[in-house]
C-alpha cells in the first residue's frame, strides 16, 4: 500500500519521531473508495502522523471478512456495519463499537418502475437482489417487520444473491436490487436508466435503517490502557480526515484514487460518492449516539420468526474512546 508523504506528514515525522509512532492497522469493509475517504485523507494529510500513529489501511473485498481479519490478529480495528458486527458478536466474536463516523444509512432498494412496484405491499411474489456477507441483515429485518417470507414461497419474495454490481436490475433478473445512495444507485443511472424509470426505498424512510460504517475492535484489546489511548488518537485523527474530506470532496477523491491499486475507480464517480457520503456523516463528531444504537438493536430483534439477533447485546459498544478523543 502506498503511503504518499506530504510536507505536513514529513514535518510531523520530524517533530514527533517517526520511529516512535504507534502502529495501527485498519481493515476496511470494502475496496478502496470514497466510502472510506476520511481515513485516506487522514493518512495523506499527516493527521495520523501528527497523532504519533503509523497507520496501515488494508482494503477489503468480496473475499475479505473484516471480523475474521480482526480475530486473526491481522488488524487492530475494522470498519463494519452494526448489523454484521452484532450478529458476529452474538455468534461468539467479541467485537465492540468504539466510534460511529456514519450517522445515517445510505442503503436503498432500487426498483424498476415497470415491475409494478410502487410500495412495500407490492414486494410479494417479486425477485429482490440482496447483498450477503453480513449485508443482508438490514433487508431480512425489514422483511421480517413487514411479515414477508424470504423463502420464495407464495406471498413471499425470492431473494437473488446479488453480487456487488447492478447487473440483476439491468438484465431484469430482479425487480429490485440493493444499492447505496453513494454508489450503486449512480451505477444504475450511468448505465442509462432514467431516475423517472426507478422507484427507490431508502431504509431511513422505511423506519428500518440500521447503523452502517462504524469502527470496531476486540473486547480484550480494551483492557489495555495503552491500546485505548492509541485508539482515541486514531479516532480523533480519523474524524479530522472525515471533516476535511467532506469539505473538499474533489481533493478527497484524488487522494482515494492515489491509493486505489486496482485502477477501477474513476474521478467522476469518486467525487460524487464523496459528496453523498458527506451527507451520511453530517452532524456527528464520531461518537455513537446511544439512541441510534438502540434503534438498530430493536430493528434487528424484530425480524419475525428469524431475527438477526435473538437477545439484547451486552457490552457491544463503549463511549470511552470517543470521550477521550473529543475532550
């Protein structure tokens, strides 16, 4: 992974002592893109160096399970969605939320108007594209709340295991697909489908929104005061990166592209993504809102006969890190 050392970073290295910096490895939930722009900006702008941190950012991908990376010692902290993290915790992975940069949900179900879907009452007997690998939990909670089976039975929906693309909608294999406000929705538009030919359902508007990109560590790590101090500095510097990225979307997009080793991203798409992501972090300094947490838990518990989690989590978050970071 490239680390482009700016003049600010070089100055920080000289003043803080480059060899004394505490190492932190961050595992992303997905590939390098503006969804994680704040972390790359903090790295490139020298905010981590100024906090005496030597940060390595590991991209995710379809074959990367952040929880497994964390459990295996391959990262100190990971980005994950809360439904996935809480499900993992209930299944024995002791992950704890230490900060919540994303305040709002960007998840949507995007449908072709020609499918006849105008509202959730029209979902039964339709095929809906759903992401898996932990991303299916908000959808399953929503269907559970609506009382719609997801097994393809009469009166239920047929779930198409959607890849991380929009092909099922373009090829009319599904009436609706999973999209994010900052990414896949715009891929549909760029493919030539007019917004007027689409019907979208934002999870936020349906009352089933759950918290998305948060920062998680292993519970055992939080017994180490030195680790907690390191994470407080990491969160503070990361949020500085997010603030700068939101205010300078074009520059943030350029930085993201510098770190994208796949060459698959475009400037236009990354600027648009960063602009949309900025709306999701608006109004937060990174501290978890307990009310938002409780709303997420309630949604995950209300999944009908097969809820995402079966009991109230205990110890699934701490405010100690953001309290220290923001004081």
